[in-house]
C-alpha cells in the first residue's frame, strides 16, 4: 500500500487502545444505568399503582361502612328508644342541670349507694353520721363570730423507729407440711426447708393418702431426720382435715402451715417470726410470693387468672428472695386476709379460736379465709412479712376446674357467714391498699434497677466523681443529687461531695443519714480538690466558677433556669444566664425537656435530658396511725380489728390528710394562693380535712403575713426522712406553684401514695398525666385550683385512681437510670444536642 495509507478496518479502529473507546464505554455504562433506573421507576410505578388501587378499595370500604353507619344512625334516630332517650335527657337537663347543686346532690346519693354496696348498711350509717357531723361544724364555722379561734399548732414529724436486725429465732416452731402426691414438689420443698431453716424447729409431715412413691419417700425422710414426725392416713381426707391433724399434734409456740409445693428461701422463718414479734397483737403472718393471690409480686393477675410471676431472667429463687429482703422497708402491713400457702400462727391464736372448720370447708379452699376472719373477730391482727419470700408452684393436687369449683363454693359460704360488705372491703383493701400497691410496684422495677447497677459497675467502676453542692438546708435539688450519687456508689463509682465550710453544721443537721464523703472549704479549695477527680459537677450557677481547669469531664447539673430567680436587669440574672456557657466543654444536663427548652430559649445553650428521678426506697406509703374515730369504728365492727388504720381500710370517718409545702421566700411557689385555697378548704369541710404545712420555719416573718385564719399544723423545715414520713401518711398533696422545673416533692408524694395536684406550667408533665396519676391544673386560675382540690377531697373514686396509678408510675423513676445517664454523659461520647439519654 502507499505510504501513510491506513489498512486497518473500521472494527480494528475500535480496539481498546483507540482514543474513543473510553467514551463509548462511558456511554454504554450510562445507558445501562438509565435502563436500571427505568426499571426501578417502572417497578415503583407499579407499586404505587397497586397502593392506589388498595387505597381506592379501602376508601370504597370506608365509604360503605360510613353509609351503613349513617343508615344505622338514621334508623336509630327515628326509633322510639332514641326519642325516649332524648326525652330523658331534656328531663334531666331541666331537673338536674349539669354543674348544678342538684347534680352535686345526685352524685352524693350515688356515692352513698356505692358505700352501702361495699360496706353495707352499717357502714353507710357510720359514714352518714360522720358526714352530718362535719357538715354541721363546717356550716357553723362559716357563721361570723367575734374572737373566733383556730387550731394552729407546730408539730414534729416523727421518724418510725428502725426495725431491729433479723436474728435467728429462739422460740420453738412446728412446721406442718400436708402432702398428697406431687413427689417432685415435695422433694424440692423439703430440701429447701432443710437448707434454709435455722433451729429450733420440728417438721410434721402429714401424709394424706399419698401414692406409694410419695409414701415411701416420706417414710424414708422421716426416719433419717431426727426432728421430723410423719403422720400417715391411707385414704385422702382433704387439706382441711390434714392441716387440722398437724395443728392438733403441734405443741410449739408458733406453728407454720406450709404447702408442699413451695420453696422456702434464706431466713424465711426468722423473718416471719420477727414480723410476728414486732407487735404482740399479731397472731398470723404470711410472706410474699410469686403466686399467692394478693401476696403475689409484682403482678396480681394475668389473662383473667392469678399471675404466676416467673422469676426474672438470670435469677433463681434464692437470689430473688435476697434482693427482696435487702430492699424491703419491713413495713409489716396489716392484712384483712392471708393466703393459706404459708401461714405462721401463734399458739395463743389456736388456743383462742381452735382449728379450721372441717364441716364447712372440709373439701378444701376457703378454710384459711374463714380462719383469718375468726382470728380478727377475736381481736388478733394479721400481717404481711414484706421482707420474706416463699416460692409457690401452685397446687397440683387439684385440677384447674376443681380449684375453681371449690373456690366459688368457699366464696358463697364466707358471704353467707360474714356478709358481703366485710368480704368486699377486705378484697378492695388487698387489691388497692397503698402499702401493697407500693410493695408490688417496687418489686416490678427491682430487676431493672439491679441490671442498671450491674451495667454501671461494668462500665464505670473505680471512676472518681465530685459534686459541688453548697447547701445549708434540706431541699429537693440536694435530695436528687444525694439519691443519684448513692446509686452511682452502688455502681462502684467513688463519689464525693464538696460544700462550703460555713455550711458544715447546717448540712450535717439537714442530712444526718448521708453516707457520702463530704469535703468542706472555700471555692478555691473546690477547684484544687477537683483536680484529683475524673469528673466534677456543678449544681448551682455560682459553682460553675469553682470547676477545675480542663483535662477532665466537667458537668453542670441544671435543676432550674436559675436566672429566673433574679430580676431581669440585675447582675445576678446576667451571671446566672452566663453560667451555662462559662466553661468550654461544659456538659449541661437537666431533668426535664421543659427545663431544657427554657435554658435553650433564654441562652441558646443545649442541655441533655437525663429524666426525672425519686428515691423510691425512701418515699413509699406508710401505715396510717390509729385515730380515735378509727378505733370507734373498729369497736362497732369487730371484723375491722387489727393493729393499724391500714386494716380499717381507710374508713371515711378519718379526716382527709392534705399536705402542702409553703415557701414564702419564693413567689413562684405561690404561697399566698396556696394558703388561701387551704383556708377555703378548711372552712368548707371543717374537721373532715386535716391540713399540714411544711417547708417554712414558724419564726419566718414572711409566713406571718400569709392567711392563717383556718385550722392547720406546721411541721417546719424537714430533712428528707421526715418529709418521707409526712408524705407517706398523706392523702392529698397540693403544689399550686406558678411553675416547677420538675416538681420533685410532688413526685415524692406520688411515690408515697398521695393524690397530687401539680401546675400545668413546667416540667411536671414529665411524670404527671392529668386525670390518670395526678391532676394537672392551670395555677393562674384560683377557681381551677379549687375545683381540683375539691374533686380530690370529695370524690373517693378519683382519689383512689390517682393514688394507685401514682404509686405505680412514680416507681418507674428510680434513681439508678438517671445516675447511669449522668455517668454516660460524662464518660462516654455525648448524644446529639437536646436528645434525651
């Protein structure tokens, strides 16, 4: 070919080494991507078309339902029944207008019917007599008169004396175990008794016609255990007869009736006897269990039957019982009835009332309830050893249908014998008594608390942390810090406090039970001391300046927007507002989202939310002290006899206990409004209410300027333990503050079993739900506050619902969660701004 002539074919010019190959490859790739995208869009279009068709079909279905409902409504609207309903509504509106006095009277009559239904005619008469008395006195108090004097008193809130430590029992005890087959259950039961029961005790095994394997095992067991006696009957007679054979054979000071399908736990018998010996009037004692009707924890029922309450994951029976015992306040609640699966009975009770009723309850079931009611009628009290736990596998001697049949039969006999009212009152107290609700609620969160402590120990053990806490008086902020610091301590964190030297004596008086190490000194000493800790936390805006140099985790526990405590144009306001951003890397955290928003709005600084917390081990319902009126009610109805007003089922003859914190130095706490509302309450209800104030010294001149012309008691400034003692016996707690950043005292009152009223503005919404566990009111309206206050005092159903839900819900805010959140914020990467931990 001629020189310079290209002999390659067109295909050869497209080889990979050609200059245009990359462009072509790119075009092919783009084409493939477009094809893929087109396929995706086609698939998406088909999917959207299907969804559109489904939506159209759903719309047609809803339209059909709507037209059907409309047709049904039109049919109903033109029916004679609807016409009658409208007639009755118009008649009701004319005769009993809504919110009228007549409606109030109708509601009162309905309340009387409920009382008669629950307590019987006798209980209604007692209620009416008390109501007539207080209404007359309240009317007389509203009549103007010269020189009227009101009952004002300074009172001291007593702390309950601590229970003595559990020691090995000394009294002789007979343990009666009735057996009918179920060999594996029996073997587990006896093994646990031998393992966990301290001498002196004797075993009485009542073999009620068991099959050969069980019979032979019991014979062999009795021959090997010198303290065991076997009582054998070849034919089964039933539990009631078997139990009585054991009781008649017993001679010890105490006798225990123990089901053969139970597993006892460390110290169980010593704890039962300690409960009995705490009050010479206690005749019968029972423990907590997983399934023992009203003694079950944490749940009572499930699926329409009694709850079985399986052990939490990772726990055996002994470990669960040890946790219960370690956290129990040992309240020993008075009980109207006890489950018969495990009963400790004094010899004196047997001598006084005899044995189980074989004629009425020979077939089993109900015999223990009858026995408890007879014991109470004879003046003996029943109590729950709330630090003792005995596992119950539920009876296998009866089928479920047979148990149900026997239970219904027993209920009929008990109602015929004692009347419906006492039985209904007993069941209501067992189901909704504040002490029992508190025990169940705390058991319900116990495993989670332990798990959080273990997590904290794994992640943060041996860390050293310092709180700057310059307090000279008891207060909510310090209470929160101390409770969460104690939780950190349980996690293995070394927690210290720093306070000013001038506060040493006042702090010791305000927190006598503090177990954390405290350093006292000057602000300069705080900075120096902080150098030796991995993290230092300021708790008041002035303490931010005390934080040491960087190089360690620095936190600011923001418990309120403290700048709002001062005038907007003041130097104090500016210093407080600047404290949130005063140090680089300062990690601000707070309890509620409301407070986070407040700080963010006012300063632009973001805070992490660690959540509300309350010391649920300190704040819990307490037994009510017996009053003269309660005692008189007991005398009129001997079935209500027991050692405290708890067993009187909160008779309506007792005054309603209303408690409020008064802080004259803090206008946002609305001291004047609170006292005015309490005065109105006292004048309206007279002796039906008992008002207790705290949080202010009787010598405070600002307190003297508040309305005081009504009956009240003043408990003064209280440290945390006495606040718990007061709130634990409070029926209604009121907080009419303008706002609360969280509202710790209200949360403490909820945990202690009070119905609470909290302000709508502020952070109380983090734990309070209006109408469910609290009443949340607009505190700028005095009338709205009065309506809420009157509702909690007058409406027993509202009050009971608020109290029950408050106890349950408050226990979810235990300190361990907030403590772990703080440690995570300080020692782990912080979350995104504003995110709740």
